[in-house]
C-alpha cells in the first residue's frame, strides 16, 4: 500500500471488520505502509491474531452506537488523529423473502448499513481535521442480486446512497473524500462459512470473465489508491472491482 504515510505526523487508519477478510488484509497493508492502525470488530480472538506491529485492536460492535462512540474516543486517545476510515465490517444473512425475520433484518441492516453510519459519524470530526478519506465497502449484489440476498442487497444499496450524500456534504464542509468499493465475490472467511461453499465458488467462477473469484489483495490495491493523494479529485464514486462480472451480467 502506498499513500501519504510519510507526513510529519504518523498517519492513522481505522478499519472496521479488521479481524478477517478485506478488513484484515487492508489493516496489514496499512501497517506495512507505515500507518498506525486501529482495527475494530466483534470477535476478540480474531482481532488478537491481527494486532501487533503497529496495529491496535478495539473490540466493538459497530451496530451499537454507544460502543462506537466509546471506541472512537479510545482510538483518539491512543493515536491522536484519524486520516483514513475503512468500513469493511459486514455480514451476509442469506434468507428467503418470507424468512426475513426481525433478528436477520437487524443484523444485516444494523452491521452493514447502520454500522457504517455510526462509524462515519463518530470519526468525521477527526477526518475533517486531517482532510482525511472514507472508504466504504459495498457489494456487486447491491446491483445484480441473487435469490436469498435481499437483506444484504438492501443494506449495501443503502451504504452506496449514504456514501454519495456524505461525499457531497463533507466535500462542501472540508476536503474529506468518500468513496465506495463494490466488490464481486471475494474468497474470504465469510464466504467459506456459507453452506456448500466449495460448490458455490466453483459455480460462481463461471460468471467472471477474468476466470477467477476475487482475493482480498485485489480489493486492498483499490483501498490503497483511494486512501492516497493520487485519488485527491475522486469522491462520491462507486468503483466496481469484480473481475468483469458486472459487465458480463452473470450472478
């Protein structure tokens, strides 16, 4: 990862969902580039495996407003500033339409959408002070859905709309940029935990003209660019990183 980590003050990245998948890979890349990194997540054991070497773990449920506010204060106390916020925390509760129970709705919307809003709200004051940047993770399923993905698709569609509005507001109030990465299917722990994961991966690979599913590193390279000065005139964008699947049109 490259960027602006060579300024006089050490730059700080906050990564939600930092214990696994895209969040974990991004946190490690930020640390390698010289950032101080705060990782947030619900699972202390997963966070502990990533922490160290410039990465500090904060156990936090992003769907809980009070926890996010408390964690934001702890991050500021530890690091003194925030330059990058990556909202990568996410869950995928697959359910048929008639099975969309209140707990599943609360989980999908609470973590994927409300959690993103909570974290942006908590860290915006620090980001305004540093002319920082926000990167939010959406999904191709916000645009091209599949059966059982309605809750996930709704939550990620909300992330995209929220991010565009936030980009306008924070662009007018300061120089904070807000962008969205819209990945295709990425081989992460969340994917591997799905029922019949191996069969799903083999089937979905056919939908990708480039011939494979994504890896966390494929997303990290775009996170790196969006966090850097080279992306200084890019805000309010939704960037598809999906191996050509959105052009191909397969699910």
